[in-house]
C-alpha cells in the first residue's frame, strides 16, 4: 500500500531532480547542509550540556540561551534538508527501522532540551551555582540521545534494505 | 609528485594492518564514521560557541570563563584525527588523490594558524577584559575566520565521497598515480 505512494513520490520531478542531477550543488549540497545543521544543533546542545555537567563553571548558565538561535537555525536547516533527502529516497528511509530510531532519539533530545531550558532559568543567580542532580541527569541523557541520533543517522547508509520502491 | 604519492599510499596502507582489518570488518567503517561525526559536533560546538562569543554573541559571558570549553573542542578534534587517520590508512587512494580532501586539509591548516594567531595576539588582552566587554577587533576577526574555516572543513569532508577518483583498472597501491596521467593524456 505504501509502495504505491513511494512509487508516486519517487516519480515526481523534484524527487528525481534531487536524486539524479549530477551537479555538486544539488544532492551533495543538501547533504553538506544537513551536516552543518547537525553540527550547529548538537554542537551548541553539547556545549550547554557540558556547562551543566561542570565544564566552564564560571559561565552564567542563563546566558547560554544567547547561543540558542544558532541551534534553532541548525534545527530548521536540518528539518528542511532532511525533508529534501526524504523526498529523494522515501523508500530507503521509511522502510528502515533505524530511521525511526533516529527520529525518536531526536524527538527525545529536543524534549529534554525543552526541560533543560525551563530548569536552567531556576539556577540563575550566583555562579558557579551548584547544578541540581536532576538537571545533570538531563544533560547526560541529552548527550546520549544526540550521540545515538548521530550514530543511527550514519548507519542509515549501511542498514537500508530497499533503495527505491521499484527495485 | 606521482612517485611521492605512490610511496605515500604504500606507506599508509602498510603502516598498520590491524587498523585496516578492523575498518574492513562489518561494523568498522560505520563505527569510525559515527565517532567522526560525534567528534565534529564536539569540535564545532565548543570552538564555534567560543567564536560566536568573540563575535559579540552572549556578551555577558566572560570570554575567559567560556574558554574552558576549548579543551572539549580539542578532544573532538583528537577523536577526528584518530578516526580520520583510520579512513586514510584503509583507503589511501580515495584520499591522497581527492581534491576535496586537499581543500579540507588546507582549511584545517588555516584554522590551526588562525588559532595560533589568537593566542599570540589578542589572547593576553582578553584575559584582562571585564565581563560584558566586547572582544577587541583582532579577536573578532579570529572568531569569524575560525567559524568560516571549520564550516568549510565540514563541507569539504562531506563532499569527499563525490570527488572520489574512479579506478582505471590498475591495481595495487598508487593505482591512481598510474591512472591520472593516462586519463590526462587522453584529453
């Protein structure tokens, strides 16, 4: 049932263009954008987690929120580039369980980030402020989720069973 | 040049047979790649956040305090030098003859020189800055160059596979040094 949908999507001009255009500014550029977005989201997220875990203790933690726009930029870049990659190879991603593992880990990491953002305001004031155990736990979980999401993402290239619906 | 490249490819591929055996095992390459991507995030996270501060983001964070993140960025870099060397030793032909890899190394060297400039010129003045102060102009330039160079390194790394030279039928180390002159001769 889904196959007919994949077939239709893969036959659209946009999907074929992203997949087949030989220019370095099409498919490779989308992949490069997806990597930059990842580095921004996970990079800034990891910097925040490390701060919570006690690295750079004299950094006022609330001020870390000034770096969040870079993170949102990366996130939207990756939603956009990820959708383009998905339209180019829908069967490849959606028939692979690892893809759903990746999406779940990203969702959990973003949910943790929301929680961290709410709690980090509460530790404002004197710094170096002692970090509540709960916040530290969230930071560890966040790092683990991002590392897992990256690994799952990388494994997509090795674990897919079907590349396209018609083969 | 071809002689040097043949020698280099041969030296790399015989340097550590254990590495190649691991990388050619079922999960070797994907595991090393995942670590390489995690290292990249640590590197850009720590160093990029510091660069943004130099550029004027989050001025209320004292630069010296944020500098404590840098060792984690260097840790990410170390992970990537190790995993990157593992790729290079396993498939030297894919890299030694790859223009995207050459540019990647060039941008890495530029980022390194830029960091050296930072510690030689504005770093001492920055240590004495009160919290909330803007970074001096030299430091702002360093921050902008650093961000640009590391993003360029990421782009070149991601594009590597699209500039992978194609084998021409010759075998053994340095096969491309034989292939490239043959290909150029045809033009």
